[in-house]
């Protein structure tokens, strides 16, 4: 606001501008706060799951020691020592969260785990005052400040590192190099590190980056993230110590009937033979305990892998294999299962399975995807065993489908509506077309909506660009994120709403390119100014025009 006496009209205009600015800030804040609430709830669930897993692993560890395996006791005691140290730090962070919530929400609020039920998630001042103080250049060092929290985390990191180093001096608690390095690497996740990034000219250390000028929702989420990292560290210590002492025993909790046959393809008149067994596995048999290597070869004499193979993902104690067949004939699936027994020694189990890939009597496949899309050309390949492509006739029904013949078994199918489409293949037999195989049913979907593309970036959220980046922009684009089908979206019209130095300016562009007036206005922007792209009209394949949501851009230095 200017100095000197203002007229009532000037005062009214100034007040309206302040209200508008506040409303704009409020709209942005609400969206951001919703994101923090969602992330925080996800972190809270992760913490609960980690805690349950840690309790289960510790119980199995303790039971093994109670069963007379006393050589595992030194590792168990060290695991308990690490847990106690971590939980003291965890309780300290709970105290910080309680303080922040009570001071921000009021003394009556004691639940720090339900952000969505709090009223002052957007309060920046109170958490900053409590954890940083009134001067970011000289943060406070009180008991529950960000500086004190940093000290607690550094103390926790140093204490656990020293404990690991001391364990190496005792043969009863010594870890192998791989386990030791894994634990120390994991410990780095809880050690505060200064990235020294700058924000509005302020150089942010770890404390300022995580707690300075942050709303309460962000502060509580950051604290919960630190606690989740500590739970992960606790989990790593339990698993490594239990494995090191050969006492992490998993239980069989997955039983399933399996049919094991020498071949999955038989001819008429041949017997089908199979062994039917009850397969047992465990959801605790994860990738660190078992590997399934497809294509690997194991030498039983040297007890070594001669061909490494490729590793499969493990779920519920089973390797998940999927391979798209591309040719007919006898195929084989060979490899090795490597199981790490309770003593930490690898055991090797080779497997060799054969199966037959036969051609379908008829085949209809969408070349780009297994569905058809409305309003575009869908390439389709069709074949029928024993017939040349020239002897085939392909028809389609439903959704206004139309089929055009290309060459060599290639077709183009177009549809005008959504739902299901039925494709029929017929072959010429003695001059008469006869249907070959069952009719094929395809789903027909609309093309996914487009997202505005600004400066090579998808505007799925509000964007930030430097003045230099904005100067290189020539216009706007649009595409459907993750949609692999070739679709051309064309921006036909949009409006630029510029807010700079408190003044508004609107420029309409009737193509995907910035007009000279728009480019001149963009080049005049300064750091902190905002651009709103509105009234965005995009043409999808065909004559239809669709509108895209407005996009906000902030100019940064």
C-alpha cells in the first residue's frame, strides 16, 4: 500500500485486493493440505505395519532362543538394545508432535495421529515459532526445537554405529561385511544432512528445510516420516541380527494343491500323466531368502552356477514367471531355485519344465492394445490356420464398427461409440465363406482425457518456471499421460491471465502458439508473478472439442 492519506475508494480497492489474494492463497493451501493429510495417513499405516512386523520377527527370535539355541542370545540382546535406543528417540518425537498440536490447536487437543480432524493445519506461524523461533538466522535450541531434534537423531546414529563397530570385536556378535555395510547404509536414512538449498535468498539447513515456515500439516507429516525411517532401521536390525544368528525361522502359511505334468500338451489317444501334490510355502519367504533364476544352469559337481540366468519377482514364497509366446513348438522352462537355509547357506534346486505352444485356429489381435478406442484407426492383424490372408473375411458388429482391409492380414477398425464390439473371421471354403472359430469380443473405450503440456512438462499440478524457461516457450501442447496409443491432441484456443505487481491482464490466443502480445507480456514477468492459463480448448481426433482445467504457473528466479 502507498504512503499518505488514501481516499475511501482507494481503501476499499486495497481491501478487496487483500481479500482476493487471501482467497487465492486459501484455495492453493487447501489442495496442498489435502495432499499432506493423505501422505501422513499413508505414513501412519506404514508405521503400524512395520511395528507389527517387527514384533513378529522379535517374537520368533525370542522363541528360538527359548528353545535352547543360546548361541543366538548375544544377537538378540543387541537387537533389544538397538530397539530401546530407537524407541527412546521415537518417544521424544511423539512429545514434539504433542507439543506442536497442543500449542497450535489448543491445549485440549491430544491426538496427534489424525490430521484430517484438526482445524489449524494451515497454521505456519505457531510450528515455526516452536521449532525454529522468531529468527531463522539464529534458530532456538530449546528441548523440543528442530535443533534439539537434530541432536537427538545424530546421537541415535552415532550410538548405533558405535554399537555395530563394537560387535565386530566380539566373535559372538560379529557380522559379515555385507550385513554390516547394509546396516550402516540403512542408518544413514535417519542422519540429518544439510542440502544447503536456497529459498528466497535463505540458505536452508536440515532444520529450516523441514520445519521453517511450514504449516502444521507438513510439520507433523515430516515428524511421522522420521519415525517411519526409524521403524525401518529397527526392522533392518532385527532381520540382520536374526539372520546372522541363523535364527530367523519362517512358518509355512501357504498351502496349495499343484498338478505337475511332464507336458501340458497331449494328442488325442495319448495318456495324460501328472503328479498331484500339496505345495507348501510361506509369505515370509521373501527375495532375501529365495531366488528363482530362469535360464540359470547349476553344476552339481562344483556346486556353482555356470549360467546366472534372470531373476523373477517373489510373492508369497513363489517366483512369478510370465512369458509372451511368439512362436509355436515345444518350449522349455529351465532354471534354478536358490534357498537360503536358517544357517545362512545357499541351497540349489534346479528345475526343468516342458510345454507346447500351438497356433490358435483363428487369431484376432489389436496391434496397439487389446482394446479398441473410439474415434481413431485401430490397426488389427487377423490370421486363421491353414488359410491365406486373401481367403479371409473380417466383419465387426457393435459400436458403429467398420472394418477396412489393408494387406497381408492387416486391417483397420474404426468405432463410433463405446461398449463392446464383436469381430467375426470367416474363410473361403469351396467358394463359400464359413466362420472360423468363435467370435471375438473386444471392449471399446473412449480416448483418455488430455492434459495440458507447458514447456515440455505435463500440468498435472501447478507449475513453476524460471523467466529464462518461459522466454523459450512458443506455445502449448496436450497429451494423454501414459496412453501409448498414437493420438494427436491440438490446442485450439486458450486465455492467459497474468497477475503481476497486483495488476491483472488477460490475453486470448486462438491457436496453440503464443501471440506476440502474449510473448511480450510473458517476457515482462518477474520472479513471484503468476500466470493462469484458462479457457483451454483442445481438439481430440475427429471434430469434437473438449475443455481442459485451468493451470497456474509461478515465475521463479
